């Protein structure tokens, strides 16, 4: 199973949603998990994980991960050529390095990271940025390119973003 996570911040709470789907080219999710949590940390430039990681870990308590499962985060797993952790890297460490974590970011990051891949989907001239730990980023790249949907953002990841913003 693949579990994709995203969090959206409102004034007084964070809405974290996870879509579970069977494989990379799934058109629909198998399950939706969500949780509203208090915001425990202000946004800190360069330390985004401090704000979002607790939200994802709380929601993961509702999910029974199995060997072979993959996790996607909206953001980066690694940030630079030294392998500095981003949100996904900290999640990977928090889970005891048992589950591969894949970061699919919409915005660029101004550092050199030889493990970062740029993906163009559909006819978009704007890339997505792919990083990973626990799985070869080059093995994941074609899977992300083939995810369902004709546009830059794959169908299920767009739905995930919409669900986090709906606050429902």
C-alpha cells in the first residue's frame, strides 16, 4: 500500500490527511485517514519538520503499516548533498528506517542535492521535485511520472491537497 500525507494549517489547528492507494497508477484511493491537531510549533524556516512531523506521526497511529508499504510526503526527504534531512528524512528516522519515504515537492529548494530528481508531468513546464530514503529515487521516478492524471500534479495528490484545505 502507498500512503500519501499532507497537512494544511489553519489559524488554530492543523488538518492532516492521508490517502491510501494500492499502486502507483491507482485512480482512486482505498482509504482516507484524517486528523485535526493543535499546532505545536510555529513555522521555522529551515525546520519545517518540527511543525509537520508531529501531525503525521499522530495520524500514523491510526494506520497499521505493513512490510512493503511506502509513504509519500508533500515536501523533501533530503535537502542537500550532505543528505541533510527534510520532513521525509525525519519521518523515515522516526519510523526506525522500516518504511521507504518518498518526497514529492511542488517548490524548488536552493541547494545542490545529487539525490533530487526533477519530474515533468503532462505538458507542464513546471517540475515536481523527487527525493527518497529507503528506496532508490531512480526506481521511484518512472512510477511518479506514470501516476494517474494528465497534469503536473497526479490525481490522488491533487485530491489530497484539496482534502487538507477543505478542513472537513
